[in-house]
């Protein structure tokens, strides 16, 4: 499991938040004192709490969090802030491990309220988190860079900045900071995990495997190292070995939801639909929380989609939505409604797709998220309905919505949204048969999205760039295996790859 791309169903939050939630911990701070210049001289970011019990619980929770045991960590952080209700960093980590929007934003607001009594380093962590929650990635990066400058010998500051850069798809920058963290603390396991994902994103699979195997060596009794290695093996098509490592993860933690999900995906990629559904059922049986139940049922949905059974997928989506309604979780309602819209859009029913996209937007406006995230939800709605317009042959609406989205993304969007602007512009150019323009935009869109790689392959085939089209089709079919849009296009990508290889 990636520490940046956390593999669990979580309601709509800024993706950039996930880059900064590995908090530093080190020397004791003075109870209630403002940070002083002496903090900067210390090697590690101090932790400010008035309670030895809270500090001990914090360290216990942080260890669980480092191992991506979020449900367990959340419970321990709750105890830490109960022992010291003025513990800003305790609330920050409580937010980081939260499973719902309400819990996340409530804990982060409390951390921000208490930040003035914490050390400089703690304040910068909290400042970065608040900026991330508001989709202000420039401010988030600035806070993290200040943190590294203030505490250059703290491995966790480099790890945090490296993880942020991963979210920006600056993999070279990520690797640089992760290697700094490793040089400072070679036995600190977390950077090896993120390092493996960074090398994997650059398709340097040998280096990725070295990093993940070191992660396993340092943490042999935890589930996540085996889970991460299993994900790499799934990416390289070594499905049986991948499943074996996922099972090793589950031997260490029967509740590790991501490994059930990985087994489900492996079987789907192998064409073993019944075994994929069986793994999804096992994931559901092991679920401890609402979020884990949603995640398990979602993997059942994708398994049906891989098998080409749209009706069965929509039936499970209806169950997911019904449970979210009972829970009163509008963020979850929005997420599954949007995916139901995607299913309908791929099936060619654009009118029904737009109904689901409208419902998703309405739910997100009612969700426990801040105004920045609601604005982002509006941009997401615009992105989805622009594509639906194009597929539905409403060229005027498609062009208008595309222009509006591109302007909004450039003005206020995250790095992810700016790449999406190129993706949307590529679709518009493609539908207008402007293939050279489409190819140029696809190159600037996210290369971590199978849908982008697939359509980029199609456009390059039309342009006569057969070698490039073949490479893109291969990556579309066999990379980014956790992507929620891979089930929609994998069969087409495999067929395109076969056609290009034969020709």
C-alpha cells in the first residue's frame, strides 16, 4: 500500500492532504510554550504536550500509522488527545488517520486552533495540512520546504516533502528527498515504501523491487511491506507471486483491507471472475468500519466490470449507495454516484450518466467538507459532464464546458486538475478529429491514468506513430492496476495492443 495513494474508500478530500500526514516526532517541547529559536537548532521536530501519557500514546499511534494501520492508529490518537486536550500535534495525527470527512475536518480545525502553543515544526506541519485541505498546494509546498530548511536532519521532514512531491508527480524530486531521509535514518522503514512507488512510477521496476524488499526486511512482521511488494508484482504481471505476497500480508494482519482488494484485482486481471468475487466477499467479511465495507463492495463492482457484467456492477453500486444513505454520509454518496455515472457513460447512456453526476455534485455540496473542496466538487462535475456532452454528440456543450473547466483549473485547480484540463482538451480535440492537438494534450495529462494512456494510443495509431501507440497500449492494459478506470478500458487496450503487435 502506498503511503501517498492510500488504498481505502474515503469520502471526497483533497488528494494532496495525503502527502503530509507522516508527522515528525522527536525531542520534548516545553509545556504550553511558544517555539523558540532553540527549536531550530534541534535535530528533530519537537513535540509539545503537557502529558507523558499523551506522548507515549502518540508514539504508539504514530507507529501504527507508519504501518498504515489507520483504524487502530485513530483509536490510539483519540486516547492521546483525551490525555491532553491541548495537544495540537495529537489532533493533527487524529485528522490524518480519520475515516470520515467530519472526523478529519473536526480534528484538523482543533489542531489549527491549538497550533500557536506548539513548536515551529509542528506549526508548519499543521499549516501544510490546512493548506492541503484548502487545495492551496503552493502554500502547502512552501510550508513543507520551510520545515525541511528548519529541520534538515529530521528524516520525517524529508519524507513528508518527498511524499508531497510524489503527489505532484515529481518523482525525481521525491526520490531525492526520500534518499535524504534514508541517509539520516537507514532503519526508518517508511521512505523505502514511498521510494519503491516512485521508482515504479518511473517504470524502474528493478529499483522498485530493491526498495520494497528492503521495506520487508525492516518490517517483516507488518502487513504493508508485503502488500506493497505484491502491488509491484501485480504491475509487472507476476500475478501468482503477487497473490502470494498479499496472502503473506493477511497472515500478519487479517484486517488489512488493501490486500484483499489486491487479490481481487489480480484475479480480475487473470480473468478469474469467480475467484475475484470470492476475494471481494472475504474483504467484506473482514471489514471493521463503514469505509472498509464500502471499499469491499466497490471491489465487487470493479470485478463485475472487468468481467463485462455492467448490470451486476450497478446492482452492487445500489447497495453501496443505500448503505451510505443509512449512514448519512454524503461524501460516500457522492463518490459512488459519480462512479455510477462513469459506468453509464461508458455504456453510452449519457443522459443517465449526467443524472448521476448531478446527484454526486448535490451530495458533495451537503457533505462535511470545506468550501475549497466544494468548489473542487463543482469543477469535477464540470469535467464529467463535459465528457458526457462529447459522447452524447453535443459538441457545443462539450466545447463550452471544456473551456470553463480549463479556465477554472488554471485559476484555482490542483496539479491533478491542471493535468485533467489537458485530458479534457485532448478529448475535445479528438472528437474534432484534431489528432495532433489531441496527442500533444494527452502527453501533458496524467500518465498514471489508464484512460489517458488508452486514448493516447488510439490517437497515435491514427497519426501513424505505431511504436509509440504500441507502448501506450501496453501501459494502458498492464499498468496502474489500482486505477478505478482500468476496468472500463483494459479489454479495449488489450485488443488494441494485439492489433498493433500483429501489424
